[in-house]
């Protein structure tokens, strides 16, 4: 049996909605399906939501809205995807890489304070795997220093922190609807604007620097070029796919919760015997989005050995981020070297198991049986 790392789910009405979008004759952005998908997210999050072509583009919009410029510094975790910092580097900012916690693999909130300088423009928090950062601490730190908190919530849609939705704590947050995410339209994203003072300009930036949104609402009699911007608007065809996915969000999250819990229970004994660390169990204040399931192996050799072992059985396990502070661009852009030993260690030892909404019971059994048959001690 072959088990892929990811398989995008078709949840029922995606093709029906796409066909209807064609029939309605509006396939470009901000059509009926864009509005319906955005409205669903706005109801869930209680903030203005602008669908974008990717989470990367939503992050670029965040940098524009904050007027990031050369000389500014942006605090980010060393363990994240390149888009998290690229969006700000494109505006001339310098990255400040901070280490992660060894339990949640999120930004170490206790370390952030010592990296803040008069040049700090924003703290970008990534909710790794859909598990919340310590948002109380990060919000307090940002507030004390007058810097913006941005949530890169690519993994965390419908996860919560103390009963409140992830993505609703920072001035801005971003979402991803890439094919590997819980909800997908192939490629897509969203900017969540929690600061009402930024909404009007966000609409302009997203519409190529024009006040086109105001024109379609009848607020101006013609639209023109009023600011910088780019083409960040999601096609209504992709929004149709996304809406069909989002309408099933309760079902999807329940399925992924069961799958995550089953992995944790089934692998617990094997992990304890082999010195393998499983993801931390959710605490009373945190409900994860259940985006992924990872293992922290005792060493890089055992991690690589397990990947090879699974591959030999037709099962795809993968490593995750390389630490940005040690990347060629990270070193090039950093005025001083940033030491992030936890991120560097985790990067060497982490493996992600197949984890997707439609993973079958048979596939699950194949994966867990293969993992439990791996002798960790032989690869130390």
C-alpha cells in the first residue's frame, strides 16, 4: 500500500460550485463565491477578511499596511516557512530570528523581549501545527513596546486560545488555503484585519492600489490609482472550491481531531520506549487546529532512518523547516549571527507523518504499524 504525505480532500460540492460560478459569468475576484467564503470567515472570526491569492501575498499586504521600510526590524521564529519573513524583507526590513520553545515549537515568548530595539516594527507569531503561541505574553510585550503583533496563522484556522479564535489577537493575521492545509482551494489565502483603521487601505492595496472596492459599493462614481498595491484578489473559481470546504469545517475539524488523538494513543508506548517525543497534548486553554502530526526523534540519524524505513513501505514521511537563521539568505541579511539552538536541533530531528482529512482507517493502520516496527535504537 502507498500512503502519500498529503491528499487534498474533495468534500462534496466543490465542482458543483465551480460550475455554478462559470454559469453566473463572474470568474474573476470578488464575485458571489468570494463574498460568501469571506462572509463565513468573518462570522467565525469577527473581523474583516480579504481573500488573497496566497498566504504569502497576505503577509506582503501586512508589510505594506504597516509601512515597513529599510531600517525596520521584524522579529520572527527561526523555525518557520520563508514567506513569514520574505514579505517584510521585500520592503527592506531586517529579520531578527528568535528561537522556539521545545514543547510547542512556537516562538519563545520569554526570549522576544531582549531582541526588541527602537527599530522593531513587528513581532510575527506562527502557530506551529495549529497550536497557539502564548498570546497573552506576546500581546503584552508588543503593547509595552508599541510594536504590532502579526499572526501567521497558516496552520491555525479554527484553533482557539482561551476560547478565542486564533488569528484574532494581532493587528493583522494571515491564513493559507494551500493544498496541504486543512481547507484548500489549491492555492489561496486571506488577510484578517483586526484593526478597523487598516481596513480601507487593505482594500486598496489588494485592488492594485485603486479604490475599486468603493466604486462597486457605490461610494465613489469612478475608481482610480490612489496608493501602491498589487493584484492580490482570489479568483471566484477558487473561492467556490474554498467555500465548499469551509462549509464543512465542523466535520473536517472533528475528523482531524480524532486522527490526531488516534496517532497519539497508538504510538505512545513505542515512543516512550524509543525516546521519541510526541506533540504535546492540548491544555485547557488551547484547542489546536490539528494541522499536522509530528515526531521528534532522538537524533538526526534516527529521523532519517525512519523516513527511509517508511519510504521502503510506500509511506511518505517528511522533515519540515530548515532553520532560517542558518539559511544562506538568513546569514546574508543578518547584521549579527542569531543562535537558535532549539530550532536547529528540532529541524534535525522532526518528521511529519501522513496527516490529511481523508486518511482512511486502512492507511492509518499501515502508517502506525510501519512506525512501530522501526527500531529506534539501531539508528542512534
